[in-house]
C-alpha cells in the first residue's frame, strides 16, 4: 500500500475529501465505507484516520465547503457595483462553474446533505435558506426598480436553482456542445424570463 499524497494545491485531508466526494456521489454516503475509500486511494483504512476523524466529518467538510464558496461569492457579488441583472448573471455563471469544476462535491452537497447529523444538519439547512432568501431579495429589488418583470421572487429563485442542478444530466451524458455554449445558453434562457 502507498501513502496518501497531497494534491498540488491542498493537503492530504483535501485529497481524502475529494476522493470521498467521488465515492459518495457514485454509491451514496450511507452505502460508501471508509474501507472502500481507502481501497480507492491505495492505502490502509486506518491511515485515513490520521487525517480525518470519521466518514461523517468528511460529509460535513464537503457540504460546508461548498456552502461557504457559494455564500462567499454571493456576498462578494452584493458588494460590487452591478445591476440586479448583472448580479444574477454572475451568480448563475458561478453555479455553472462550480458544477463543472467541482462536480462531485457539489453533487454530494446537493444530494447527500440529508445524511448530516445535528447540529450540522440544521446549520446547513439554515445556510441554504439564507442563500435562497438573499437571492429572492435581489429579484424583489429588481422588480421594485422595474428592472425585472413582476414575478414571485421565490419561484424565480427556485427555477434558477432547479435548472442549475439539472447540469448533472449534461455532465453525465456530455452532449455535443461545449461548456461555454452551455453557460451562455443557460444564462440567456434563465434571465430572459425576468427581463421586461
């Protein structure tokens, strides 16, 4: 068996988390075992515990890392001098980029969060709700400023987020169009529904 190797821009723990995300996406959190994770990395299972406390700790790290990245981007976007439409476009493009560059981790955060234990589950759900509320407030502000057509802000946000989660299908089937074409078409289609 070999030793765990750190990635180019991360730690050994980061490597374990990335490999675990791929395993959790394929098998699901509950069905995946630490032994399978160790086997996929070519190491003994006990050597994982030198870097990580438990399988649950790995899931927490994945979910909260993804939540933090989305929230950080949202806060950065709020501090810029952009129109409401430009802000929404920036967020949509960020979601697409995250899905394309961190597919396993985003997939796990979108589907396996239900396996988090309290208090982590409640904390994660609260972060998701706050994120959705902030986006809905953006839409509401855009409606008040007559930048967007009148729509239910929460429905608009759910539509965006549902469509963006649908990228999983494109990633599974890799249709005959580029990632750039996908990004541009999704942005245009999603935002067109809000423009007067």
